[in-house]
C-alpha cells in the first residue's frame, strides 16, 4: 500500500478522528470547544486530532481573531479514496 494510502487510513483508524470528520461534515465551521463538547473529550485532545487531520489536509480552517473554525476537506477525502480504489483497479458503478 503506498505511503499516502497508509497515512490516510491511519487517520481514519481512530474513532475520535472519524467522529470529528462526521461532525464537521454535518456542521461546518466548528471550533475546538464545539467539537470537545459534542465528543465529551478535552479541548487539547481534539486539538491534537485536528492537528493530525490538518497535516493530511483532511480538515481546513478559517481564523477569526484567535478562533479557528474547522471544516472537513471533502475534496481531499474523495481524492484519496478514489486513488486507493484506482490502485486496486476497482471502478465504482455510477450512482
């Protein structure tokens, strides 16, 4: 498995990161505190997960003063999944 695939799936191997992506998909522009409250974990824990997701370009943010508003980078996730399927020679039927 190419390194980019393994890093992508490593990001998805942690339930908390998948939950963060789901929350951001359903509620654009959430803060660390918003996510921490909804997940029932500490803000530093969420911040660390977001840092890892940002490093893989799976989430992005806008900054307003000292507050960051995060959102999922759907295009990047779709690109990574598509590349993985292409490497496996899998073609999805059109939905």
